[in-house]
C-alpha cells in the first residue's frame, strides 16, 4: 500500500495514545520540578507548598487547556471539512478578548480595583465573551444550515470584534499591558479551581464529540451523502459547535489566547496515525495537552528568571511545524 504523503510515522491509535499520555506525564513532572528560578529544592520544607499549590495545578491546568484546544481543533476541522480550521474560527477568541478589554477599560487596572476584578472574575467574563462571539456568528449565519455561511459569518464577526477591541484599547491605553498578557497566553494564574473547571468542560465536550464522531466520519463523504445515510446535519452541527465552543471558551477563559495548538495537534495525529474521528478527537486532546504543557515548561526555562508568554512559544513551534509540513508536501518527487 503506498505511503501517504506527509506522514511522519505509522502508529496504532492505542500506541500513539500511550505515547502522548506518557509525554504529558513527563511534562507534568518537568513542570513541577522546573520553575522560573530553576530546579526545585526538594529538601526545602517550604518548597512543598510551591510544588503542590502552584506548580502542580499550573502544569495540570496547562495540560487541560491544551487538551481542550486540541479537541476543539479536531472537531472544527471535521465539522467544516477544512484542515486549516481552528477553535477560534467562529469568533470565540474575538468575543473573549473584547469582553476582557471592555471590562478592564471600565473597571481599570489600578491596585484599588484589583479586588473588584477578583470579584467580577475575568475568567468568567472571557467565557461569556466567547459564547457571545459564537452566538453572534450563529445569528449572522441564520442558524447552522449552511457550512459556508457559518465560515463567512465567523470571519466577519472576528474582524468586527477585533476592531472593537482595538477601539477599547485606544480609549483606555492603560489596559494595554493587561491585555497583552491575555492575548499572548498566560498559565501563571492557573489553580486547582481552573483545573476542575477545564476538566468538567473537557469531559462534556469529549462525550459530545465521541457521540457525534460517526456523523463526522459520514460528513467526510459530503453533506449530501451524510444526509442520505440518515445524519441529521442541523442537529449534529449545533451539538458540535456547542462542544468546541465550550472547550474553547473554557481554555481561553483560563489561559488567554494560545495560538496554533488547536490547529497543529490534529495535524500531528493525522501524520502519525490516520484514523476515524472518534479516535482523532481523543488523540488530538492528548497531543494538545502535551504540546501546550511542553511549551509552558520551555517558556519558564528559556529566559530564567523571566518567563516568556506561552502563546509566543506555541506560535513559534506551530509556525515552524507548518512551514516544514508545507515544504515537505510542496517538494516535487525526483
């Protein structure tokens, strides 16, 4: 059987899942032991608090955020039958950043407003903004009947909401630094509550994705063929949009906007192990978790004692991977 062009390796789904989970476990261990100040001193009595209350939830939270984005990327690419679709396609990221910008502009970022921001909850506001962005896309697309209309509506909503975010930052330039942390991704504030929220959201989104995976498999043959096989496309689209909007919203609300993870993770899985959508969604979640957590460890280790924004690291790694992939597929055979 001819080797598929662009394939990295050829692994069984179970083997690949075990490798990805093992890589994630190693990255969790590295995330606990490695910080911006160097390796953890396990003989220090005060270090146990740092390890269990700061580094461990941060590492697990980074894994869950990456898993949510990887899962959402696999669902969106299958739903739109487009390998370039990502979790932010329907205006979710634009809605989140606009909601955060408006909140910061009205509340302020000075020390006297810190307690109010804590009470308001920027993570909750970002999550609501994500849902509003997706909701506006659905309204503009007049439902979920047409895939092309959904895509165009998502682009329009994203452009308009990004413009409004720019206006908010021009109106209140003091929020630029706080917005930068959100736009470039930040895992430094993840705690046990963040882990529990993302785990619950991820479990629900995964269940919906797995239940709808046969419909995604049928959709690869075309919408007409899928409909002839008994797939109720409007209901399936609505459920899948809810699933990847929930996963994306939970991740963005906790870590800000992290680039490329949701786009690259499904590509890596397909290159290593082409499979049906049920396994693809699960494997993409494991790949996304390992990718974001590895990027987070690198972000802490590269410029110690400073930390790079994790979104910069994922953007660099993802951009390099896609360039290599494009070069490999574009190189003519001799």
